[in-house]
């Protein structure tokens, strides 16, 4: 904990930002377990890659003889480039958490 004006305050860290974003995705966007379970082909992880990779470096992936953008969903859901770098990484982390949770649920079944 950090101190400000003699009071203890919680220091914002990456894990707090990621957890907060994951809760926002669930509560405000409706991206619940049931929703996330629809994505069985790594779409959540690919979206995380797209947000995590610096845009100057992620030019695409080689697929069927050419370079393609690995963004897994319709372009209307693509908000890359609309946020600062920390926010992009926060979203990427939340998407990874969603994918991990999805994989853990498949083990339980």
C-alpha cells in the first residue's frame, strides 16, 4: 500500500486493472461464462494477442499463402487503436483471464 496525505491507499497494479476490466466485460458487456464458452477455437486468446502486441509489430499472421490480421471477430468489435497502451494491455489481460477460465470449465465437464 502507498500513502497519500498520511492515509494508506491501494496502489493500482496490473492485476487490479485486469481484474477490473474482466468484471466490466462481464457486467457491462454481458461477456459471461456462457458467452465465452461459445468460443472454442482460441478466439479469446487471439483477441488478447491482437491487443497485447504493439501495433507496429503485429502486421498479421501467415495463413494460406498470405498475411492476414488475426482479429477473430467482426471488425465492429475491433477497438484496437482507440486506447492508450496500458488500457490495451488491460483488455488483453482480461481476455486471457476469460480464456483461462473457459479452459478450466471445460476440464470440469
